[in-house]
């Protein structure tokens, strides 16, 4: 009886080791996906600014000024988070095959028409590995590390910066 128990443990040991190796190999990638924060554009706007912009909505008309809105505070608690956000791409750096730097904006034509969105609605993106250019004309999902970092890109102020890690088509 004692020998039967010893054999059954030895028989399962290779299977146990295999399962342990698999779990250690794939668990970090599973954890990374579960820690990915899904954002919508309104999530980038502090609550106090949402209320202020609603109160001032009747004050402005589209195209009144070429100046960018002075509203645009960022949510500092999002700094350093791994995020996923949909948006449209405005290429800045790259070539005919790939783009390495771009602006991500909430709607088609942002920054081309006046006035541009407030800084908290424009994300400056660095994509070191290069994003395929043909995937960037439609709305995309961008994944990467979000930083509350203000940048001036030409005459456009951005409130956030993402170091991009993945782009997928919007669905």
C-alpha cells in the first residue's frame, strides 16, 4: 500500500512540473491584460472640469477662435497606468510604411479644424517599434503606458503622453 502511494506521486510529478512551468510562463501575460485600464475620452477629464464645460457650453460656437481651449487639466491618478483607448491618428513622424510618433484624438479631423480639442483630449504617442501606416486611417484601439505629461506639438498642447505597445482595429 505504501509503495502504491509513492508510485502515484511519482506518476503525477512530471505533470505537476509541466503545469507549473506553463503557469509561470503564461501568467505574466494574463496579468498584464487584466491590469489594462479601458478608457473612454471623458475618463481623461477631471470631474470639476466636466461640470465647468457643461456650464460654459452655450458660450462658444464651433469655429469661434483658432485658439485651443484653456480647459484641459489632466487626471494625475492615471499617470503610469497601462491603458487601452480608442481614437483617430494624426501622424507626425514616420515613413510610407510605419509611423513612430502621432497624436491620438477623439474624433476624425481633430487638430485639422479650428479650434483643436483641449489638451486633455489630445494624446501625444511615441510608438518606438513603429505602427503600420495602413492601420492608422480608421479608428483604432491604442494600448500603452499613459503619462500625465504636457507637450507642445507645433502649436498644439497635449495633456497626456502614451508610449504605445499595441494597436488593434476598433470594433
